[in-house]
C-alpha cells in the first residue's frame, strides 16, 4: 500500500529531468498487481493532525503515517529512523 502522496513524491525527479524511462518504471510499480494506492482523505488529514500534535514529525511524514493508519496498514516502511517513535503501527526502518 502506498498513498497518492508517495506517488507524487516519487514522480518529482522523473518529471524534473524529463526521464520517461524512470517515470514508466514508477508507473509500472504503482500499477502492478498487489500494489494499492490509497487516497489522502479528510480522515487521513485529521489523523495527520493528531500525529503532529503528539510527535515532532514533519507535515509530510505525518500524512504518510496517517494514510497507513487510516487505510489499515500493519507495517510502515521508511528510511527515517525518527519515525520509529510512532507506536500506532509497526515502523520498520530500512
């Protein structure tokens, strides 16, 4: 599961560099069987506000975590060790 926000962040570099090969690679990943792209909804935004009230996370990080919580993820994968302080779901630092 990834959010529309994750998809947006991944596409910045290929758009900036007019890299249609990388863009196609991301599109193939997002559209593969088993990958669910979830929306950033009002409920996600409200959950993100709750997360920001309780943790010193950046706005985008809070939105990512909130999308995972609201849409029922069991594990959140990240390369940001600071997010491991979040305890509402399992955070695995890669």
